[in-house]
């Protein structure tokens, strides 16, 4: 019995790993924006500060946090990009000066992954003829298009999502009187964190419930700690 070939489009499976770069930066930025700003607002509110002072602290936290996230992500991911570039330059030089040794190295990689020596060598020869540097980048260094470092993308994504996340507790604090800021911000923050954790986990293919619980737990811990500090050490002048 013959099996008809499936159309190419149906053979291309839709995976989620290609989202890992921007998804990590987006989830980190939004989560940090919500938690840090909500914690800052809660701490100042617990100290008994005036409504205007609470909002000023929240706005300052939003701006400073967004800039800090952008700078931190850019520097961090740029370091990764520099390392990748250095490794690729080294591979390029080795391919130019020791092509035989590099072919043997690639062959051994495929043997270690389970191919027979003959098949591994045939695959290495074919891939080297097609794109030698690409083969070594992917199979020796683990560098591929979907996980390559993108500093600017990471910086912008983190900054924007931080600001959006921070806008939630700040907006709630602006809409309620000072006496209700603490509970209102805490409730809105935990709800948003649960939604964000579930959404991030769902996009990544994990359990939304597990993602929601783990993010909410750490958010609750941060809110409680900063509110306690504000209550214990806050002074209204």
C-alpha cells in the first residue's frame, strides 16, 4: 500500500522555540514592570505618604525601570552577540586553514549523535559543500537564526513591556484615594501577574496554570516585603 506524500506546507511543523528571544525579553520586562512599580507604590503607600508622593514615586520608578531594563538587556545580549561573532570568526579561520580537520570534527559530531561513520562523513561532506560555516555554527556552536543574539530587539522589547506593565499599578494608584492604594494595587497586580504568567506559559507551550501560580507567588512575596518595609520604617513629615 502506497502512502501519498503530504504537501510541503503540512510537513512544516509549527514550533515555538523561534519565539524564545523576544518572548523572554517581553515576559521579563512586563513582569518586572508590574512587580517593581507595584512594590514601590505599595511601600510608599504603606508609609502613609500623600497621594501625590505615591504617584511621583510610581512615575519615577516607571521611567527609571524602563531605561534600566533597556540598558541591561542591550549590554547583556550584546555580550552574547560579541561572543558569537568571535566564535564564528574563529570557525571561519579554521575552515580556511584546516579544512580537513574541520571536516573530521563535523563528522565526529554526527557520529556522537548516533550516525554511522560512513553516513556521518557523507552528511558532513554534503553540508560542508553547501554551507561549511553554517554547519559548524549550528552543529558545533549551537548558533541558529532563531536563538542568535539580537541586542536592539531585546532592549526595545524589555523597555516597552516594562513601561506597559508598570502602567497597571500606576494607573490603579491614580484612580483610587491614598487610603485604598495598598489593597487596590495589590489586587490588580496579582490579577495581572496571574494573567501574564498564564499567557507567557501558554505561548511557550507550557502549563498556563503553573505559569500563573509561580509568577503570582513571587509577586505576592515582593508586595508583602516592600509594604512591610514601608510600614516599619516609613515616616510622614
